[in-house]
């Protein structure tokens, strides 16, 4: 993207940040915008909203004059203009503040994806397949997915049929569970239910049944949420269509409702649950690309043991790490001692942060918390503990099992277990090349 392309967006950001108590010049704003778009691959519209939110500006002053692609939508946009085709449209009676009212809900699509919508005010004399120009809509988060909302300020007009392809005729995307990534739409997936629970929630005054848990196949595991009265049981094998993927802290979650379909398959359609839960190593490149996962196994070299590792103290109320006897939530506290490793593991395809708790750290170091506390007391500094961990573990090959999350700082694995190991270099090189070349 050329400099001139960024210029109008930088000016727009400056206007939206005028109400914030922050001073940023155009160069700083452009550099930050470039980082979001070019380094983190965030859509431009989403990047602008993120920057304004970060500095406390007014999102309502962002744009609204350009047409936004559906793939660039994010929750919290106050003025959105879309050119979209009606994929589905349905009416429903709800109980409003002034009594019963009719709303319209369904799905809109363009050449970049689809998105659910709800029309809260006005008429909707349009049918499946119609191309519309929609001005001054707004977006919210609904069940973890972006939803377009249309109210009194929204205007809708019919547009030329040739502006968009017939998105409602697109084929579903076939995806393995280990390949799920945030933002995927119209997904078809086959999975075995590993864990399942059912609960009821209140949504817009109505009681909804939500079935959630963990599902998996031979490529990995992920969380799922089913919004509807589906007959899903533990260890059952199912095929779902019309699903989408959202995430929490970067961990993908397969989500579907009564707009999609689900069917139960024969038990032998997928490996047994125990085999699915038997982890095999995945490359950090794949983990970073997917943006987080549950129940992963990674191998690499521990290339850094960061400050904050070793002997630490935690708040007795909330378990947060305290600095100089101060908890960010509970103020001055008498911290309880603990032990951890916060390091970086690299396998040649990528690097991620790993956090290992007291039990894992004791196992890897061969010393207990009490022994380390005695050493720190004798040396009159807790830094001797981190120094010992560096001497014993830095640059050693390590295998870590746990859950991976992702935020703006990258991927972090919260370890459930870890061990040092002697790698079979030739075997691992073959497996790595197979994965990189499409073996998975």
C-alpha cells in the first residue's frame, strides 16, 4: 500500500482522536496503521477502529463515506456502508418497548464473505438474490460473530445486479478441525465430540439453549458452540454445514445455529476419542497461522528465559503476580511465593512464548520451591533462581503440552506439562518438511 493510500486514513484517524487526551503526529499514526495492516495483516477498517479504541477517541468520526467489504467488518462500527446481496431474509415478531414489532433477520454477502443482519426499523421489500446499497448501518458482536444492524438512520436502496457475484450459490468451505481459523465462514466440518455441556441463556428476552464443549478429528481439537436444541452427545460423530469460526483470546471456536445443518455419522467415520487426544507435535508456524489452539504439543529449543521467571510472589486474593508487594487489583498485599518459567521456544519455523507453572518448573530444574527460596535468602536476591534456570535449561530442546492463546503480542502456550528430550533430528526434519509441503 503506497504512502498516498494511507494519507486519507491518517487524516481520518487524527479527526477521530481529537477528543482523546493524546497527541500523535501524522508520522506516528501512519507507522502504527502500517504495523496493523502490513505486519499483523489486520483489515484497514478494523485497524482504524482498533487504534481509535486504543487511544480513547470517538469511533463515530471514522469514515462512513466509503463502501466497506464484509471481510473488513468488526464489532462496534457506528457508520457502515455496504454493497451486499441478500442471501437469506426472514421476519419475526418480538416484544418491543412499545409492544409487539416485526423485525427482519438474515444473511448478507459480497465477494469477500457473508454476515448476519437484523433490520430493527422500517420495511424490507427485498428478496433473496437482490443487491442492495446500505448506508449508515452499524455493527455489534452477537454470539461471538459480527452482526450488521439497521435502524432509523439506515437507508437501503436496490443496486445493479452486476455489482456482485451470486454469493448465495457458493459452495461451503471444507475444513479440518486443526485448520480452523478466526473469520472462516460457511464452514463444513466433521468432528467427534470430546466434551459437551448444555446451558440456557437469555438473548434479547428469549431463552436459548447453548451446547458447548470440545470437538476434534485426526488433525486436532477445538472448542465448539451450538446455538439451538441439537441432540449432541459425548463421543458422537457429526457433520455440520453453515458453521463459522470465532475465537476467544485467539483460540478458534466452531459455532453454528439453526441456519446451518447437522447430521450424526457412523462412529467409525473418525478415530476414537483417545486417539484424537493423543497429541502429536505441530509446527509453530502452523500454530501461529491458526492463531491459537487447545491441547497442542510443540517441540523446539528454549531460546530465552525472560525476566519475571524464577521466584515470584502472587496475590493471595486473585493469584496475580505482585510487584513490590503491590497487586494491581487489591493494592498492597503479603504475596505468597511461587515459581514459574516465562520463556520463548523456537522450532525453526516460528517462535512463541511459553508459561510453565511451579510443578513443571520444579520438574525441569530438579529443585523445589522451598530449596530455591533458601538459595535466594542466602544470596539475598531472587535473581539467583532465574540464573540457575538459565544455566540448566537455556538452549535445551524442550517439549511442551498445553493450550495456546493469541493476543496483540503474539501466541502464548500455557503449559500443562513439559519435558526436556533428545530429538531425533533426521526424523523430525522429515516430519517438518512433510508438514510444510502439505502433509497435513
